[in-house]
């Protein structure tokens, strides 16, 4: 049996296990199983790898996309540029284990947002500064879309605080992407503290959250006439890219 899985904490919100196990069933892949591994600290990764000898690959979610890097033997160029890893390929040779890190979030986000971009979408607001936000920024750099990060604790030149969001910035930045976990199941009544009254029909609001399908952020933005997108298609796209990485000799 080949085992794949997801590390993060908590994992009650994640659809990854269902996605992959449904895939295995529908495509009649009988020798694979996908499990959730809700590890409370990244240090538990070492023990996990020793306990599951048939573990072939891992996805990585909040809060370990950056913390996991120090445990890897190799990291591909895209993940290195982003500074975050969400996919690990595990190669076992005799008694040794080689871990290679990749980032498929960028691929999933770019492919899912491209069909919705218009000429008016030249600047973006990225809510949150964790590992996922770095993949979003990487894509915006590729697409030549300017962006600012909004953080509870701004530390960089292109970081601002939530109270700093005003009408001018909201008018200029017609893409809003939430990379924070606010609003994820079971805390479905929570949402980022932004001035929703300045959202218009010209805005494209993308929430990486997919559970619930319509987050409180998307609900509020939709009422204002914005185009809204959740993260479910991004999940599917990045998952398929991860599957390719795990099962292709083109990836070390």
C-alpha cells in the first residue's frame, strides 16, 4: 500500500483526504491511501516518517509551509523563490530518506484566477502574510500585478495594518485575496476586518478558504456586487499537480 497524506494543525477543515481517496476509488487506483496527519508541532514530522514506511508523499498546510523547509533535503526553484512548500516527495533508498519540497499552490492559484482577470485588475490586496500568501505574491509578480500585504503585525515595507485600509486603497486595488484562515470551518462567522463598504462591482474577491463554500468574506463581498471565488478549484488543481510530482520520474 502506498500512503500519501497531509500535515498541518488543525485539519478538521481540509477536504484533501476526501479528494484523493475519491480519486483513488473513481480511477480504480487500488494500492493507495491518503491520510490526515494533524501534528501539533513540526518536530513530529521525523517520528511520522519513521512510523509510516510506505509514506510516498505529503501535502503541507497551515502552519507548516515555511517551517517544514528546514527538514527537507532539497527544494525546487519555484518553492525556493516563494519561500514556502506545500508538497513533499519522499524517496526511500535502502535505509535513507530523501525529502524534496515543491509548491503547487502557485500553479493552482494562477490557473484558477486567470480566467477572471480583466484590464481593470492591475493591483491587489493580499490578506495575511503566511506561507500561502507568498505563493499568491509569486503569481502576481509573474502576472505583473502590483500588490500590498495586509497584516496584523506589519513588519515589511509592503505590509500595512488592517486599520490602514481606506477608500483610496480599496479603489486602487480591485483584487482582494484572503490567505488567512479567518472564516474556515468551524469558525464560519468570522472574516477579515476590512472596510467592506468600499467593495464594488469592479472588485474580484478570492478567498483561499473552500470550507465553507461561501465564506463570510465572500458573502459580504457578493452583496456589494463583487465577483467572488473560493479556493476549491485551486485545491483540485494543486492536488493534481502534487499527484503528478509524486508519481513522475521527472521530479526527483
